[in-house]
């Protein structure tokens, strides 16, 4: 093993232990060797660190300067702290302005954004006593406490910020009921979602405005069609293809549009109302799988093409998740006795329910052992994209009188009515995913079962949870908004290439004649002309002979 010398000429200590040089020798060393040793040592000390970019030479010089300037007592005992202070001073931001630029910390920026949540509106203290009994504001912190027992939910700070954001939403909108639906994650930003219901009559004005716009657009289109017909007399042949009828969306307050949803990226940012969902959007959302970006105006590039932007896609996914994961303990809801028969509205069954005042909750053990203790209180969405089936070929009496002849000529096949599972169907009837059950039930704690909470997790929609404790229950969703599939997602294939136009004598192009055929055609034409001239000459001779005979007579 090599010791501390002799050093090589390229090493820092070279020349210090050469013969004739020693701190205790009276002889003066060779100046060339000494200078070489000093240069090698300094070069070694000037090597920069690959981590911090500093070098030991400058660091030692700064340390000695600091010690000589401040002259602390017992400097050797605090040499490590002095070294840390010198390094920290090197890493601090250098100010090149006349005034110091104060750095804005991320926590300060977040506090500025949420500052408006903590400000009270004018007159809020006066109305506090009246609003306590009838406020639609949900107790988000209580719900977060129960879900926290199973390790589900947001942090306490974020939950409280969502609580304040919902309070601000209720103060601006005429809301009757409000619920924190959940949080959908995005690539750039996330979506915090609130599920609300308006007071009666508040939403009718918006629907009337939409209908007026649609009717106005139809009238303009009919007028333009009449003008075009008058201008164009000779029109090319029109296609006989008839697109499938457009299935109308369900009215606000019913079916998939029973609730209205507001979203925001962070608590403190403005709430944005999502548009109503259409059956076409739900049907297309089932065929694609896209991550959300966090921008509502972002386009959804997919195949099949999605009819709308990310706001519409988000609304469609919310409708799908709500239809499959909104559950409650059995017996908590019941059907009203005054409702009509289940066969009304095309066999859609009952679509309303009410709370059961005589509800007796089950124990946590009973709710965890059997999925039959839970029921769906959200309407399922049919393949058509609606909760209540609608016949697209059914027309009004006026349309039937006008189109009787066309219907006789081309009668569409009768569509079979779709019937989904009725409301308050037990979870035990849900189909599993291959060998995976649709739901997983477990208590929040096995160590203290007497104070545990029943927790249900959806395996079909990862991120959907529900809890029940006595007469309290709630549903929530935290995830990417995607349905679980045991296999990788395979996009739909494009349709087959359109077939060519059928070939026939009417559409087949005539081939060019050969040279021989052209010569034969030319010869035949000349013979025909010559024969025609001979016939004309013979006719002239016959006429002359007849004239001469008449003159002789």
C-alpha cells in the first residue's frame, strides 16, 4: 500500500519532501521545486465541486476573511458553523437592483388566492342566525372526518378551503341543495366539483332561452332552403342517405340532468357551471378514454370524434360515475305512496324517492358482510345515453300526416325498448369484472370495531367511495375519471373504406379505338358517301327521262 510519498510531478505535494528540503533543515530548497509544489497545491484547491460549483480555495479564503473581520471568541470551536454560513451566503440570491426584491413564496401566493374565502360579506353577521337552520351548505368537515377514518380524502386545510368555496357558491347562486361531489385529477390542473339543485323556477328561464335560440336557428335554416330552391332550378341528384335521428337530451331536473354541476380548479377561483349532458356525449364518452387537462375549453381529440370540448366530456364522465356509484343504506330512501304506476313514461319505472322517517340503521358488521344492505339511489344510464328510453322514430300527429307516404315506402325496423335496473336496486345484483367483484366492503378499523365506520369502494370506478355510520352516509369521488378495464384500452377502428360506385354500361367510359378500327370506320364512311352520291345521280337521270317523255306527249 502506497504511503504519503514520494509524490509524482503532477500531484499537489510534489517537491515538499525532496532531498535537501525539510521544515527542520537549514538548507534552502530548490526554488523551482518549491514553486511547482505551490502551483500543484493551488490547482488542487481551485478544483470546483461537481455538486455545488464552489472550490475549496475560495471557500477557505472567505472563511479566513470572515474570521478576521468578526474575530469571534474560540473560532476553532465554531469553525463548522462559519463554514456553513459562508456557503449559505454564496447560495443566496444576489440583488442587482437599488431596492431588495422580496421573493414571493408559494405559500404566500396560495394565501393571496384564498384570501377572498375568509372575507365576510356585508351583513353576513346579521343573517347568520336565520341561515343556520335552513342553509343548503353541507358539512364538508364532518364528511371528511368519517372518510378520514379509512384514509380517504383531502388534507384538513384543503377540505376547509373547499368548505369555504361552497359557502361562497351558495351565497351567489339560488341553490336549494348542495353537495361536495369530489375531485377529478388532471394533467395540468384538477377539478373540484359541486353538485347542486336550484330552487323551483330558477332553472326554467335558462331552458326557455335555449329553446328560443334553437327555434330561431331552425326558422333561419328553412328560409335559406327556400331561397336556394328558387335560385337553383337544375340541381344535381341528391343523396338518399338519411342520418339517424338525433336523440334529444333529458330536461333539466330529470335523468342524467337531474343535478347541476359547478367546477373550479382550486378553492378561491371562480366557479364555472357545466352545460347539460346530451345522449350523444355519453355514448361517445363510453368509447374513448382521455385524461383531463384542467382547462374546460381544451379540445377533446379522439376517435370517434367527441361532440364537444373538455367541459362536455367532464360533464359526461360525472353523469356516468354518478349513475354507477351513488349508493345509500337500504331503507334510508323509499318510494312515495302517491306516485303512479311503474309503467308510466314508457316503462321507465319510478324516478323519485323520499327519505324514510322510520329508517332504522343496520350495524356496521351487517353493512360490511352483505352488499344487499346497500342500494343504488341514482338512475342508471341506458345504452341510448338517457335514463328514460325514448323512441327516436315516434312523431307527432302533424308529422305523421305529412310523412305517411314516405313511411310506407321506407319503414324502419321497430326498436326494442331498453329497460335498465330500477331505482333502489341492491348492490348484490351488480355484475362483477371478470373475477373481481363490483364493490369491496370493509370496516374502517378492525382493532376498535365498536367505533368503526362501514366503507365501500367501487372496483368498477376506482376512486368512488361511500361510508355509513348510523343514520349518516355520503358518497365521494377522488380519481382520474376513468372506468376500470381489465384489458388495455383499445380505440375504436375507423369505418371501412367507402365502396366504389357500381360499374355498368351507363357509367363505364368508352375505350379508345385502335388504328385498324379507325381505318375500317373511315373506309365504311367513304363507301356510304359514295353509295349515297350514286343514288342521287340515278334519281336525277330518272327525273330527266320523265320530263322528256312528258314533252313528247
